[in-house]
C-alpha cells in the first residue's frame, strides 16, 4: 500500500511538504489596477501577492477619473479625459490589505495613467 502525505496539521497549523504545493498563477511584476475594500483604487507594479494583501511598487492612488466607465475599461484603454482626473503623486511602495480585485493593465493604460498630471489640493 502506497500512501503519500503532503500535508500535516500540528496544533492547528498546516505544514505542506516542500515541492508539493500547488503553483498558483501570479501577476507579480505586472502593472495592475487594484481595488481595495476601504483604501480605494491604486495602479502600480505588483510585487507581492498573498491572499487579500499585496505590495505595489511605484503606485498611484486613482482618486477620481473621467473617461472610463469602469476599472476594467481603464485597465484596457486608460482614461479619455486625463485633464479631469485626480491622481496624486506616485509613491515608491505601498502595502494594501483587503484587496477585492486585481486587474492587469495594458501598456496603453499604463502610459495613460502615468501621464496624468499630479493632482494637488
């Protein structure tokens, strides 16, 4: 009889045999648009992705946009009215929790988002 054990639970903690973990698709390294539960919407380079927590590099908060009906459209086409958008300056790194969705952005969208003038109040 051949029995293979790849997981072991000790005091409520699950340990997984090295090399047996399922690989999950990742968008790490891609420019993405991220919607969070309470912090808002951000665009940046996805560095780390762990369940509902992520780290973005070179990230901008997308506070207000004009010229895209949805985040999905913005991720594909960018915005059609960049002068009306309110995107504050980019930050080198941000850690976000309560991530609801991550949408890969096209090269066109990335260039458009980065080209929006820095909004200051």
